[in-house]
């Protein structure tokens, strides 16, 4: 068998993703800068809100800066743009090409995003080193031995949750031609619930109570709160359990929705 | 004078064509309006989250911040309805080697890019921002002087020129780097600075008056309206507008020399 044929689907898709970013490095740099610019405003505003206080809801000034720096890292590891990609593929008819391939469509989209994740993390790390050198940004380092293993587990959960959720959103494009409006509106609301604007403890109590039972906080906020050691071990285990239940539920919904959507697409597309 | 009259006639024709095109996609109109309304609402919601923990942010009260958000949005919508989409065509034309369409016409290429696309949705959104601005101004405890209003309008026009210059410069990078149509998202992200009081950035505040001149797209206008603007703010806005425009035109002119058509 030819050497390249032996390579797994995951390997091929990750390699292609990285190669694509190497072909258009300026484009990748723009995406990285875009995320940094969008988020840089929030820590500055929060630091002003702190005023003379050293700690706000368990977050020190050092902690809040670390929160937003790591938010970008965790975002690259967890979040994906599958919904946008699926929308593009469906609109341009490229989805037929993927469906005809002897590969699972879920696996295809899952691995397809890994290449860009690796490149963004590398670029962001370089950018962070430059910024730290010039501006001496403080950074919180966890003190407990169990923090990092819990963070890694929560990131894996976050990644799988975000994938299921985004793929369900992406399936809307099978049914509605211009699904971007629905996707954008949903994303705007969920952005707040993931902890993108601020740690969830900064939000009104009612929002905090509701978000415990929704899957969104387990995508970004939860891994970050674990890293910053603001959660106790029972809370972490409780959170991971809820995330696990959501994962099973979303997994099932995603399979069902995807199956029905592809059937609908075949009926329309012939 | 005759030449200006000709340009005005062409611009009117561009507007008519754009309107006809917009009417063809009515669903897009509803979708874009819904997304924008939710986004605009979310912006105020986020500002409210900050004010749950404090009464003042860097000397700005809640209503002042609302006026700042409305002002910045007003300026952005005016720019987006008149010039944004037109300039944005540049990356596509360059990447696909279609700039010939622009270069071969007997009108200046920058004029064509600037005025060829009129967007209806941002133009309607502009009125929403204006209504909200007036409502927040009525609630405001600041006294608004008529001279401040004149200066406010003048500074808003300068802000449009600044945005034209910056966006034209960013888009002209397409002559050097391929596939950079995502630069529009970077431009969108930069708008976060426009809606934020520059004082929160402490020692980095100076950057927003120089390298990334976001202070002149919202902050300065609002300060002038409150009677807190200085001569330095006004002179700064004039200088930045001139520099931004020169940068945009120069980068376009230099870049255009590198352009190769798809058919050559």
C-alpha cells in the first residue's frame, strides 16, 4: 500500500489544516490578532471596575488578567467554527463531496479543525511572549497538584461539548438556506454564558444559577475557574458530572439531527 | 465643476443600483436587521454588567457610556452604509485578479471603490442609533451647548474620513498579501475600542490617539458634546484624518503598481 494511504484521516486533515495556514500566514496572523483585539478591552475595563479593591468575587487583579489571557488559549483548544464551515459547505454544494467520501462526516469536521487550532496557539504564544516581555503582564500559577489534571479533563469535555453544540447549529443550514442570522443570534447570547465577557461569578445571580444547568459554562469558564483555583474539589467533580450528562445528551441530539438533516439534504439535492 | 457634477451623477446611479440589489434580497434585510438589533442590545447588556459592580467607569457614568456607544455606532453605521462594502471589494478584486474592471474605467479607481456600494441596512440602523442617542441625551445631566453640537457633527465627519483612510490602507495590503479578506473582522474587532472610554487603558491610552486612533471615533465626539473636549482633541482629529487619508491613498497607489491581472 502506498505510504500516504496508510495515514489516518485525522493525520491527513490536521496536516492539511497546518499547511493551509502556512500558505497564507498573514491570514492566520489576522485571525490571531482579531481574537486578541476583541478580548483585550475586557480586562482593562474590569481592572477599572476593581478600583481600590484587591479582590472581586475571589478574583485578584492578577487572576483576572490571567483569566483573559488563558481565555484565548482555551478558546483555541475548545471552540470551533464548524457551524460556519458547514454553512459554507452546504451553500456552495461542497457538502456533497464530503458525503460521497468513504469517511464519517462527524469525524471529518472534528479533525478538520485541529490544524488551525495548533497554528493559532503557536501564533498566540509568540504574541504573548512579546507582550509579556514589553509590558510585564502578571500571571497566576496554580499551587495545588490536582489543578492541572482537572483543567485538562475539563478542556477535553469542553472541546467535545462545543463540537456537538456547534455541529447541531451547523445542521440548521441543511434546512434554511441563510441560517447565519439564527446562528449569530444564538452565538451572541451563548457568548455571555460561556464566560467570554467575564467570569460567571461577575454576572447577576439569576444568570449564574441558570448557567449551572446549561452546557455553555463548561466550554470556557469552567476550565479557567479550575485553573485559577476558585472552585473547590466537590464543585469541580459536580461540574464535570453535569458536563458529562450534557455531553451524552448533546451527542445523542447531534446524531439524530445530523441523520435527519442528511436525509433531508438527499431528498432536496437528489 | 463639470467633472464634480459628472461624479455626482455617477454616485447617484451607484445608489440606485445598490437599492435595486437590496430589494432583491428581502430576507437578507430582515436577517441583517434582526442580528444587528440583538447585537446592539447585547452591547448595552454588557455595559450593564460592568455597572452592576460600580457607578462610574474611568469618570463615565452609565448614561454617558450609553451616549458613547450610540455615538460610536452612529459613526460606524454611517461609514458602513456609504463606504465600507465598496472599499471591501478591493481584497476580492485583487485576489481574483479582477481589478481590471476598476482600472479600465475612466473614473478614478479610489472614487469607484468608495462610492460603488451603498448599503441600505446600516443606513436604517443609523437612525436607530440616532434615536437612542437623542433619548440618552435627554436623560443626561450634562448641558449641551449648540456650539458643541456643531463641533460634534464636524468631528463625526472627520471620524468617517479616518475610517476611510484606515480601511483603505488595510485593504490595500491585499496587493502584497493574498487571501486577507478576513481583515474586515479585524476592523470589526477594533471597533470595541471605539465604544470604550479611553481612560480605562491608563498608560496605553496614548496609543488610541496615535497608532490605533479609535479615540477619534466616539470618545472625542462624546467629550466635546459634554463640553469636556479640548482644542488638542479637535486638532488631533484633524491631523489624524489627514494622516489616515494620506496613508490609505499612498498604500493603494503604491500597491496598485504591483497588481497583475488574472488575464495577463
